[in-house]
């Protein structure tokens, strides 16, 4: 077994994917960028 985990990185990736799914087809890139920056 490894002594480290990818958990924190996986959490960030999943959060970004969720935001992209929510914004798909409803907003321009600027709004997506704004939501991503404020979600972290």
C-alpha cells in the first residue's frame, strides 16, 4: 500500500466536474470561471 492518498485531488476534480455539468449550456466561460474560483 502507498503511504499517501489522492483523496484531496480527487475531491477537487469531482467538484470541478460537478460545476461543469451544472453550467453546461447555460452560461458563458466567464460565469463558469467565476463559480470555479469562488467554489475553492
